[in-house]
C-alpha cells in the first residue's frame, strides 16, 4: 500500500486559501498513487504559535475563529467532494469551529468522500487551552477500517504523550497511524533563541517513533513548517517561537521505528511517500504486542467510563453510552448539491 505524509506551510489564517491548498495536496498525492494521506495538526487555518509568543490578542483570535473550518460548511463539503473525486483516503487535521467555540479536530474521510470518523483532541496543550475546548467522550475512538481493510487511526500532537490514550489507541487494532503535528524547533533554534526543547522536532520525532515501536504500527508523521517571510503574520518574528530552519519534520516510520522515507529539508514543502507491507506487522507483534500476548490483563487493564465500542478484552467499559451525542452523528455527509 502506498501512503503519504505531508510537510506543508498552511495558508495562514485564510479559510478559502487553506481549503484550496488542502485540495491541491489531496489531488497531487492521488495522482502519484497514494491510497492514504495524513495532514498536520490544525492545517486549516494554521497553528496559532503566537499563543506562546505574546499576551492574549483578542483582535487576532476573533479573526482566527472566523478562519476555522465548520463541518457544516460548504468549505468542508468542497473537501469531501475533492476526496471522492481523487479516490484517496484522507486524515484531515484542522481547527474545527462549532458555533463560537474551537477544537483541534481530525476527520478520517474515505475514498468515497464519506466521513467515517471525526474526533477532537482530548485535551488542548498548555496555552492552547485559552482558545480550544476539550473533546467529548466519543473522541477516544481513534481508529476505523480504512483502505484495503487496514485499520487506520490518528492522534493530534501531544496526545502521543498520554500513555493511557496510546494504549487505548493500540487496543483498537491500529495498523497505520497518522500523527498530526504543527511545526517544531530544530537544535539551532533551541540553542540560539531559547526555544523550548520540549517543542523541538527531536522531541516530537521521538514520540512518534516510540508510538510506532510500542504499537507496533506504521506511523505517518505529517507536519507544518513556516517560511521566514510569514513569521510576522504568525506573530513569532524575533521571539523564541520562530524555528530558524522552518520547523518541518515529516516522515514515515515502520513498526520497528525505522524511518522509511528520505530526510526532507525542514524548510521545504513536500509530500513524501512510502510503500508499506502490512505483513511486516506480524513479526513486530509476534515479538511484542502490548494489547495482546505481551500484557497481563489480570493485573493491569484500562477502564473507560464511557463505552467507545472497543472490542479489545483489555479495555473494560462501564457506564451508559449517550446515543444522543456523538460527533460523527453531527457531521453532515457529502451532499450532491
């Protein structure tokens, strides 16, 4: 199966341009034979790194809200139509606008343009909490059946640092994982301008590779990047939060943590491809399967307060499912009009 990761600069805080750019990436990946592609976190309308670089800026965030993507909008329908026409599976990372609220969201869209899973980041990270809300309980469902019957799943950014969520993710049988990231900071940025090392590319790469090994699963790591001329519009010019080399670190990893794709300049946009063989997962899981033979459910198990339809016996569910509120049920499907 041919899969693709994206390293791309958003059309900063411009909804129409962001949708158009995302569609062009989908079309290009499909024309190159990809069956599955993953987008970075918050690709539409772009990650608001200025949250960390300046005091609260209400004028900016008023415009930022208006640039976010509503799943009930015609812009979202445009993306669904483009996915259907391209005949490719897409994991779309974007900031979802729901009324006057915002959430870091991911939609898994099938090659027919159907939204088969929609979720929100469970917990916004650090300063993100000033503008993004928390997810409802059904966002702990992170995986679905994808191309060629493969189980595909996705997490946003530092959801990779939540051990119980990772375990739940693996327990859904994920074979191909999409890791959606904003841009990161290179070693030069950390040394020269005091960028926080936990936001560094090395930190995020390590988290992604570890998840691939721990799963075990293939991991598609898609990232944003930024060019110098856009540091001003992003409010990070002259601050520690500007990545000197561009901040991209996209790659595709195997279940043993090996990078399957060549290095990409962190300041250049690219779609990178890999042909993966799901049979490679057999040896990895024969060696270590944390939600199978390499577990002790009699001693350690994950208990979920809200049922999420997880078939794995290591995940115990209690409580009643609220059938009246699920995110996917609230997402309008592709319209022919």
